[in-house]
C-alpha cells in the first residue's frame, strides 16, 4: 500500500512504500501535474541510453522540466581528450540556452556503468561543476535521482549550499 502523509515539523511530502519513507521534497514544490518525478527519471534513463561513452562506458542522461511541461533530454558525450567531455546536465543547459529557454523547474539524472546489474537504477548525483552550472539558471530547481526505492527528489540549493556567485548578497 502506498500513501502519503505530511511530517508536521518540516512540512515535507513523504511516500511510504513497503514500510520505508522516501523523501519527496516539499509536496507543493513538484512543479507538474502531468509529469511525475518517476516520469522525468525515466526520460533521463532513455537519454542515458544514447550517451556516447566509448572510454568510461558510464552512461548518464538528464531530463530537464520547464513550466509548460516541456522536457529537454540530454546525455554525456565523451572525447579522447577527456577535458572536453561534457556531462549530461551541462549538455542540457547548452540545449536549453540554444532553444531560448530559461528557468528550468526540475532535472532528473540517471546514470551507471553499462555492465552493472543495476544499470540506470542507482543514484547518480550531478557532479560539482554541473551543480554550479544548474544554479546559474535556477536556485530553486529540484533534482530527481534514482534509488532502490524509486525516485528521490532533492532541492538543488541543498546539494550545493554555497554556490559561487558574482553577487554575494
């Protein structure tokens, strides 16, 4: 049985599944009625399958949600010159900007090594560079990651509490 309750101290939304409580961010924070965190995560998994990863074989996909329920998918692209490899999340930022979009509401990230039994079913948090890049466009963005119990939602500002900014006020 799945049901939800409000935790009275922090007013957060929890999903209780098989006796386990899964943090789902603030209930009123999820920005879409049509696309759930699980839906967005599945879109990120789909994108991860298209990754170009001949060197690491570590597939990462991202799916970025906007206020009109539009989703941009992206994946990591490796290069023999490792320094110019681009992460899925930053690839998504490039697509977002090139399409004239701003202010993403949420991003789901899925990734894992292609030879693992739990392929695309474990947490794959954005790296520090990606967290900083995402913060440039929305400090209130939600980040969805996989877990063995389903999608988990985090606030980006809690994943990178002291981001770099040119306007410290």
